[in-house]
C-alpha cells in the first residue's frame, strides 16, 4: 500500500506539472489568439419549450488551439480573468455576437435574441457600458434582443460600481439573466435589488429531473418564483425528451441543451434555423 501511495504521488505530481505547463503555455498564447481572431463564437439555440421554435441563442466562446485542440472555455476564461485579457476577450465576443445577430435579424428573423456571458471582472472596466452603448449605435440593434448572463455569485459579491453599471445597461434597454440559478449563495435578496429579467435553471437540477422528486420540487419552485416575479425561465442542459416534456408541462418558458442542439458555428446555426422554420 505504501508503494502504491508513493506511485500515486509521483503520478499526481507529474499530472500537476503537465497541467501547470499547459496553463502557462495557454496564458502566453491567449493574447495573440485574441488579436489574430483564433477564437470562435458558437451559438446554442434557445427554444420555446412548448412550440419548439428557436427564439435566439447563447454565444459561447471557443478556442480551437493548434496543438491542444478545443480548449474548454472554463479553462481559458479563468486564465483570461487572471491576466486582464478578459477585457479584450469579452469585448471581442460581444462584438462578434451582436454583429452576427444583427445580420440574422435583418435576413432571417427580426426578433432573434442573443445572450452573452459576462465575467465579474469585466465590471472593473469603467468603459464597459460605454463600449456596449457604442456597439448598439454602430449596429442599430434593438437592445431588448440582447441579454447579459451573469452568475448568481457575481451578483452576491458585487459592489456599488457593478450595481451602477448594471443599472446603466438596463437603462440602455438590455436584458439581464441570472445564470446557474440555485447554485450560488442562498440569498434571494438580489432578486429585488437587481433589475433581472430571466432565471436560468442550472443544469445540475435538470440532469436528473426525469427520476428525481427532489429536483422536480426545486425546478417547480424556481419556475413558480420566476412567474410570481414576472421573470422568464430558461432550463439549461436539457438532454432528454423526458426532461423537455416535464419542463414544458410545468411552465418553463425556454429550453437549451444537447437534446435540441449543441453550440454551433454561425453557419450551422443558420442552417438549423432554416430547418426549424420548415417544421
Ligand atoms: P455556462 O454559461 O453555464 O454555459 C453553458 C455550458 O453548458 C456551455 O459549456 C454549454 O456548451 C454547455 N451545455 C449546453 N447544453 C448542454 C447539455 O445539454 N449538456 C451538457 N453537459 N452541457 C451543455 P461551455 O461552452 O463549455 O462553457 C462553459 C462555461 O464557460 C460557460 O458556462 C460560461 O460560464 C463560460 N463561458 C463560455 N463562453 C463565455 C464567454 O464568452 N464569456 C464568459 N465570460 N464566459 C464564457
Ligand atoms: Ca451562460
Ligand atoms: Ca449556465
Ligand atoms: Ca451551469
């Protein structure tokens, strides 16, 4: 057992070393990847739970790395947050997503909505609101078709400047969604303090929905809470027909997940919209 333990330690250290090296390599290459537009924005449809119509998409950033293949965004977003690169990265994703959606609105469906994830660090940038305002003017997009996805923990820990920025973004007409709802600290106080429009039910509550009475209770409670506050609900990570059926029957507004489609490159998303319209 002692030998085994030692072997495990050596192996663990080797893995840690590799991880550390990978992180350093990625950190040193991310800036350039942003500058030369090596990153991609993928689009995952948000679908009306009842009608099955695609009403919009969530923009999710991708990094097809020449050596490592697709690097998970959780990994390089956290690197970007440590290195201040989250500002150019976040700006780039927002611009790509809004310009793409403006095109789709002009050619396919003027009501097409787009959701963009914002990292808490981005609110340390005093020019954030101004930059978004300029993008709205440049594209002429209807601001109400843009939704910002913020995590619960971010709202819980945010200071006065974040609240100020969110208030200004709302005043521009944008929508706000709380992402991963139910996984953060257990306070609902922010629901009355922030001008929220949408609750996104976290995948962890959806995953076992088809056979967990507890998760059904949680989802039912979140949907009821949202309804009584006049908020929209989106269920994320819907993979099974049974989950979709339950959510539609229990009043969840929108679904998102592999059951319908994984995140797709813009062109493939467009093809999906055309197939969806033919239904
Ligand atoms: P998130 O915002 O909670 O995004 C949902 C994640 O769930 C995405 O992972 C999506 O691909 C994945 N997903 C969607 N449907 C399913 C499903 O049915 N089953 C399963 N197992 N997963 C599903 P992804 O793209 O790897 O992104 C991970 C996280 O990285 C995101 O979580 C978000 O926090 C962050 N992220 C991605 N793009 C951006 C971005 O542009 N800016 C910022 N700040 N964060 C981003
Ligand atoms: Ca999200
Ligand atoms: Ca989420
Ligand atoms: Ca989640």
